[in-house]
């Protein structure tokens, strides 16, 4: 008899965070597998078809968006949630276009992730931000968007933004990209 538990794939390169997520979802009855990068994901998809996936946006210098695209191409019905420590409008839009169901900023609880799997539509009643976006947030979103477009290459990102590489490195060190 086949296992009736929902299957979850965690694509996360932080081993301790992946282990924490795994334990949390296993306690909720999920059958959990994990991959640390796109290559491991592709190998896993040769032998299994998960019904759900949690994908970290930044994987050891690469973008998790490629993983979202690969998962969606393998099974368009898979429920994908992108989890990131550096949310931006640009990557949220791309993740949804590539097949993600939802996009959550860290820290997100297991409850948040599970709820995101179940959401089929947007919420037109969601509260709008009470205050306008700050200059620092706008700057960070622009830096992050350019960083993602440059495949997380700091030198190329600095060139595209017209700033010195060390200046960009200092800004990134103040607000860690995880």
C-alpha cells in the first residue's frame, strides 16, 4: 500500500534550517525529502514527485528561482512556497510567474508555510502598508533586484548600480543576504 502522507521537498542549503523544517513537517505527518541545490533537486525528481515544496530563494550563490522553474516544469500541480530572508518585489513577481504558489519572508513559521500551500487565490482584503516605503528599503530592493539579475555576482552588481564594489559589500554586510 502506498504512503498516504503528503510529500514535501525542502530545497535549502542551510543544513540546520533544513533539519528544523524537516522535523517540524514530519511531526505534522509529512513525508519529507531535501535537496541543498538545483543539482540535488534534479536528481531527486528522477525518482519521486513531491506534492509540495519549500524553496529558499538564495542557494549557495545561486537563485532558487531555477528550482521553482524546474519543479513547476516537472509537475505543474505542485504547490511551491518560496521562502527568503531578503524579500523583494522583483523576486516575488518572478517566483509567482515561474510557478510558485506563494512567497514568504523569513522568519516564517510552519503554520505560515502550511497556510501558504493551501491558498489558491490572492486576498483582495489584505491591509495596505500604513506608511510609505522608506528610502533605505527602496535602496535595498533595488540592490537586491540588481543582485538577482547579476546572478549574485557582487562585482557585476556594483558595476550595474554605478557604485564601488567595496561600498556595495559594506551595504550587503549590514543587511545579510540569506
